[in-house]
């Protein structure tokens, strides 16, 4: 049974309540000040309360894939789009299918809908394709490379896009000085970007030594596309290539539509504002082979890059293509990362790479993150065309929010009445703590709107109202402990300190369970549920913060006041009413026998 | 407050108390009955899934002067299902109706055209797939599963596996009842409902964990004494945390009740109903199960343990011996500090003479010692 001596070691130290309180208040003022500073005074509302933008996407059946628009692919696409638009998972965007080939995306008001549209609609398919031929994008400025011999085209590509960004500019020099200088001539034109291995230790063969060279160059796969046999299809490709005008947006759009993953194709890519055109080989690695991708800053160059990890199969494929390409002459040692028919980056390969790679280019933070998003959330199984974009009003409307808020206010009033009736003076502390918690929740939610796109929907409003009860629980646990201590015959000050360690443990254990629920849901789910889980986790954390850094210190301070420590009938701590064992008012170490030795 | 506070004090000391553990069979039976009713309701009536789960039809009208509310009435009348109406940027309306197939959608479209006085060919009808809701629900299930596994592991470490198992059973019990009520009442299940249900996860366990925490403390050195059996200590834990449980539950239920009855009932807000109903039922069930199901289950499981069984034997033997001596069984070895019956400000005899059934040996006997007995502390 409960060890009698147990209570003894649990005497909490009063600490420095004043200092903790001041720190807490400073934090609170900083939050509220930040809210005013950011000019955001209300949390961003979700689409159900504020309305937003609806984008309708229509799946396009590309030639040769007539059956691609089916339920499975549509649902996959919904999942991918959902993850893309929700990014961090707190945006509350809704994605659903409509009819057999439409997807509607509802984005709450206040989201950067332009960016969302770009992420949702225009990004579709990602491939890694070997570069066969490269040329300047505008046919008028170009000496046609009709004979498709790699050398001239490589030269011509160099002239319009001289050295690219200066950051890249210093690199080629170093590289050309490197021993594996076999592909040195190509180095200067890899301004598009460059794939570097991350795991040098692994099976990457870092330096394709000169002796390796001759052998792979004979490999058919490498030589075949470079000097295409004169079959009609290839000739047509050459002709199209010559005619292609990459500065023409329409022409570019047509390319993406016609590209087939298994065949060579034409593509355009922008590099430092200059368009270049490519003939690309069949896709070797697809977007599905990318396991994860993140935008980071390259420490050396200070540029934004996108790092990719491949899946098991993707890594093998990537290794195969890079080992092949690293043996080639420029420009055929490049592979193009093609997104929707457009070359995002065409790094040259100097060595065999395997598990991961990085894409560098002229990324801004935003474009790098967008690309990272797209790569890690996978390529869509279908291509889509944006059908309509229209604003919609709230599905539930303001009256629902009003009803919820009124109900919440009434609920809060009921809670306060109950607390006052039951805890009397102590209720004051509970109410002040609740208010502190409410202010912090509100400020954080408001700040998270512009911060991470957090949007408050009706379920979240309900969650916040319910959180009143959850937060009040912690106080009740603590207050009941204090009252138990008083019943044991302690005076208020020691009671407050002794009750704390036990109450603290109970609060932490139960809040941990709540937080665990929130964390799991946040990790596993998407959309609304994820947004809700975020709210739940936030309020749980705030509950702990408020109880530890506000309620407890206040309680310690209050215990020093006459009103509470005298145990007046309105303090809620009247020992008599609590049924403390009587003669003990001032001495916790009561030695007398019970007054009323009741039978049994 | 005086009455309640006093009751709290007496509960705390164990002078009054309800024999939750002793009567557990009754409460188990009650729970099983409710659960069966819930499952039956689920099986017979099924759940009324919302458009997000079932799919439905979306009608887009051209620019119109018809109000959103009027359109909603017409749509619900025409289809017999719930409708959500939104105004579009171009002045038109988007009307979403739950659960319609193509043929029904055509009918509703015709009816809507007539009601709203818009040429039928100008109303664009499309079926909406259930993928969104399905995806959310599937992931919510996955999350639920993972959460349950993790929480069992956590509780098994923080407390012990028996408590983890009992908490899990209580949690499943709460969820079943809540879902059952949904099936029986026929409220529409929306993602909001799922969310309400998921809130219960943390909350139902919160109450349970508070009781377990007290039980863990109370039963720490249980085998070193011979006065109480584990069940009695468990019962005492429930009783001593009863005020806390009641207060936390009341305080949690009040805002939800506000949402449910005032927000939903009086102001007629549909979605608030969905969420607050699941919360209300779930929270109430959670409080009930933490008291009547979870802790008695722990006691049941514990009593199977050899050391605990041996303890029970010893305790009973000792009581028998004491009874033979004609003494009051429980207090024979009591230290001087036993705070028996100190109810200073109210000594209603009626209260004090709780019939033995209600104030069973367990809860009543260890008065004041369930947690750190005073005698020990002030030694």
C-alpha cells in the first residue's frame, strides 16, 4: 500500500515564482506584439468558413495512353495533389474528384493561390532523360546542327549561354584541372546545374580513369543516339529540332504534350533567362523513382539546391544512367531533368552516382522548395489541364462560425460559473490561466497563418473550444491535489508546494497521451485531420506551458496572500470546509489523536 | 460547495465511497449491453456518411439571384439528401448534394432547374468522387491503429501492461459507443465527425491516466501490507479521484454541451452538431469507462497475479482472525493518526451510516491512508 513515507521526498521547492511569471508575461507580450507587428489580427480561416478558390483540373488523355484516365490514376493524382497543396499539412485545402476526369482543388482564401495553382496544375511528369543534342532555343540565332554531330551543337550551345552564373563560373576551372579531364570541354556549359554524388564512399566510382574510357564509348546505347541512323523518325526529330523555337511559349507547351517517356523527344529549358533546346533520349528514371527531395542551401556556393534520394530501384537506374553518361563526350554526358516537357536542369555527369543526387540551378528558395515538393510527392500519373479557376464563398458560412463562437462563449461562461461555485477563490486563478492560454493560442494561430499557412476551420474552432475543458483539467488536477494536502492538515504554502510534484506528474503523463495522439495523427493523416491534429498538439503543449510557467508560479504567489492562506470561506481553500483534520490549522505535524474516533 | 467539498473530503478519506470494483460485473454487463446496442445499430442502420465519404453530385448554376439558403432548401427537397450551397465568383451557385448516382442526379438537376427557374441545360451537373473523404478516413484509421500501439507501449512502460490493456479496452469501448450513437441517431458523418472521434482518443485516455496514476501510487508497496487487497486499493483510487474525474468531465462537457445544444440546437448550425455530438458522447463515455471499466479491469487482471492473489488470501485471513476476536476488522492495527470520521461541519448521521453495501470495507477502511497515510507521514 502506499508507502507512508512517500510524501516526504516530494516537497517541491517554491522556486522563484516572480521571475518565471515575468518571463511568461514577456513571452506572451512578445507573441501578441508579433501579431500586431505582422499586421495579422485574426487567424486565417479555412475554406469552410471563409471561402476561397476552386480550381478545376481536367485530366488529359495523351495519345497512346487512352486508358490512363481511370479511377486508380485519378485517385493517385488526388493524393499527390493533396499533399502538394497542403505542404505542411495545415492549409486545409480540399481535393476531390469530380466526374470521371476532373479534379477540384479548393484552396482557402489567403493562400498564395497563384503558387498553389502552379504546384497543382502545371506540374505533372518528371523524367530523367539523357541529352542527345543541345542548341540555342531561338532558331534565328542558330547555326542549324543538321548533321547532328555532337561537337558543333555543343559549341553552339556554349555561345549563347556563356558562363552562366558566376557561382558556377569558378567551378569549371577547378574541374578542368582535375585529372579526369576527359570531359573537360563540357564543363563550361554545365551552367544548368550539376549532379554531384553525396555518398562518395558508396559504389560511386569517383574518377572514371582514363583507361575506362575507350571501352564504354563503344557501347551501343551511347553511340546510337549521338549519331542517329538515318531512319525517318530520327530525321523528323532533327527537322523538328531545327524548326523548334523555344522562345515561343506555345511551341514549348506542345512539346510537353507530345512527349512520350519511351521515345526520344524535343524539349526546351531556360538557363539564365536564355532558352535552349534539346533532343533527349528515352526517359531512364522517372519521378516515381525519387524517394524524397528537399530544398537546401549549398554551403559552398550559397545557392539553393534540391537534394534527392532515390528509391531502391530508382537508385539502380540512376546509377546505370550516370555510369553510361559519365563516359560520354559533351553534351551527351548530360542528363536532363524534365518536368512537364521542360528541362529544369541538365547537369553533366562526371562520375557514376547512385543513391542520391542534387540539382542545382538558378533556384530561389521558393522554386527550390516547389521542386523539392514536386519530386518528393511524386509525379502525377496523368497530365492535367486547368479548366476553371473561380472563387467560392464559404460552404458553411459566417453564421456557423458565429454560432460556434457564441456557443463557445456560453460554454466558457458555464465553465467559469462551475469553477467559481466549486473552487471559489481558486477559480480566479483558473480563469486567469485559461485567459492566458486563450491569448497565447489565439496569437500563435494568428501568427501561423502567414507563417506556415495554418488555416482555422470549423472543426478546429470546435477543437479550440474543447481545449478549454482540457486546459481546465490540468488546473483541476492541481487544485484537487492542493486540497488533498490541506485535508492532510497542511497550511496552504506547503500544500501548494507538496501538491505540485504529484500534480505535475499526472498532468505530464496525461498531456503526453494527448500529445501522442496529436503527433501520430499529424504524421499519418492529411488535410483537415492533419490540421486538427496540429491544433490539438498546439493546445496540449500550451497547456503544459501555461500550467508550468503561469499557474504554478501564480499559485505560489497567491499562497502568500492573506486572502488565500487564511483559508477564508471564499478562498476555496477553507480547511474546515475541505474537512481537514481540525486542530491543525497552523501545524502540519499534528500529533493529536483524531477527535472523533468513529467506530467502524 | 459545502456539500460537494465535504463529499470530496469524505471520498478522499474513504469514509464514503462506491464499490466500483466490487460491482464491476454489473458495469461490465451494462457496457457490454451498450456496446451490443451500438454494434447492432451500426449493423442495422449503418452510418449516414457525408458527401466527402460517399461522393455525390455537384450542380453549378449560371449567375442567379436566388439566395444560398433558398437554393439549399430546394436542393434538399429535390434530392432528399443534405446539400451544401456555395456562391461562386461569377455569381452562380455551386450546390453539392450527398449520395446521388447519375440517374438521380439527372432528376435532381431537372427539379432544380424548375425550382430555381434556370434552363436545365445551363445547370452543369457532375458527380463528385468519395476519394477525399475516403483518403482522410483511411489515414485516420491508420493513425488510430498506430496511436493505439504506441499508447499501449507507453502506458505499459509508464504504468504496466495490465493498465495498458485495460486503457485500450476502455478506449475501444468509448469509440464503439460513440460510433453506435451516430448510427442510431443518424447524424451525418463528416470529416468533422472523424475529427471529433479522434479528439476522444486523447481525452478518454486522459481521465483513465489520472485514475491509473493514483492507482499506481496507491498500490506501490501493496504486497508489504496485509490490510487491503488490490481491488480495494483500486476502488479507493477511483473514489479518491472521483471528484477530480467528475470535475474534469463536467468542465470538458460544458463547452461541448454549449456547442451541441446552443450552437447546434438553437442556432441551427449543422456541422457543429456533427462534431459536438461525437465529442459529447465520447467524453461522457470516456469518463464513464475510466471509472467503471478501465480500473476494475486492471483490478481483475491484477488479481490473477500470484503475489496479488496471495495478498488477498493474507488480507482475508487476517480479517477473519480479527472478526473472530470480535474486533472491528480494519482498524485493529491502525496507528493513532487515523482520521476516522472527522467531518467537522456536518455530521449528518444519515450520511455517515452508509449501508455496508455502499461503503464496502475497501474504500472505507483505508481512510486517509490510500495515499500516504497520515500516520506515516507525521511519524
